[in-house]
């Protein structure tokens, strides 16, 4: 089988060697291939698993076209329809339902901005720090935090994103992140696998346009409240996309009261942080083998 990656990611995906070894232990051969390489015969392998395609955001439509072409020739995980839904963060609005908790998924409060005239209201917020980022991005690129006295800078930053053809999302910066960080919950073939902790990223300068932002990852146990939210998210996702994804990552952050809120749901090319969870690579390999 082929593991879809990108040229820039070669040697940077800590999950890949563990997964390749775990697949080999099951008698399966896997190798990485750049999704954008026209020389790759994507129809040849028995399956293609999307992994570190971390450069897709600037050319999302090309990436989705590639996914549809691959899927027409061989099984693709996660499927193209899942990738299409998940690569625009406006899926969060669907998870939140009509704003009254209809979907039962608590998300970080988010203002969606399609044009410059919508920026003043979106940036007003509650007067605290805000985070501005595009709705199509990967690896926390083009994301910045602005203080109460930096609204003009925030507006200029957002305007540059809008000028590039991407809509913008504005969220309050949740201060408990500085001490507690994020908690990622990983699900494999619909079953909870493991959790990890991620240190706060937005303590300093805006994150640039590199392949991904450097992260501090640690092993972590998800508490019952986090598990409940993660399980609810997975249930909504399965209903929405019409299938159980091979892999899913639910990123949670603590709200002002400490309750977990959904920051993102990663179904496309997430780092699953297999090294921090003994047995996780074997669980992913077994899930892949079960789908062949």
C-alpha cells in the first residue's frame, strides 16, 4: 500500500516509521509517496492511506481532485468526501448545530468572516485576546494571537488572508491554554486509542507559512469529560460523513470554566502522535489491515 505524504514532509513524520514497521509485522508492505508526484501510480497498491500531506492547504482543490481520482482507482482512507468536508474548518459550525447545542458538541466560540465588512464585529468579541486564522489551513500555519490593543493589526492580518481568497475565523484566546495546553484524542476505526498533550503555540509571534509549527507533545490521559466530548464528536462525524473514519483526532481546549471545548477535528492528515502511546501503531496497522 501507499502512504500519501508530501515532498517536504519526508523524514519529518514521526508516525510513519512506527506504522510501516507495524504493518510489516502483519505481512503488509507500505511505502510513502508524494501525493502531488505525477509519476506515482496510485492505482497499483491495494489501498492508499492519507498521512502527512501537510502542504495541501494552498492548493486544496488540487488535493481534493487528486483524492477523488485515487478513490476511483483504489480504496482511499480517509475517503475523498471526508477530506472535502474536513479541509474547511467551517465544519465546526455544523458540529455546533444551531447554536443551542442541538448537535451536543461544545466548540470554541467562533466568528466566521467572508469579507472585510464583517471584520469589525468579529474582532470586537469580549475585549480579550483573539486568534485569527484561515478556514483552510494545516499545521497551524498563518495563525496569530492579538491582544486587546492590537485590533488594527488583527484586522490587517485577517484582511491579508481574505485577499488571498480564504475566509477567516476569529476565536477568543482561552487563557487556560497557557498552563494546560491542548488535549488530543485519537480514534482508530471508530474506537478510542489514546490521548496526548500539546503545549500552547500562540505565546509569541504569529505562526508563519512553514509546513507546520513546532509542537511540544507529551503523553496524557483523557479524563471522563474529555472522553465524553470526544465520543460525541465522533458520533456526529460518522453521521455527517456517512462512514466510520479510519482515523480521527479531536483536539480539545479548556474553556474558562475548565470544561473541554472542541478546537478542531482532524480527519485529513493529522499527526496521531503514535510514539507517545505504546501499542497505538499496532492498533492503526490492524485497523488498516481490517479494511483491505
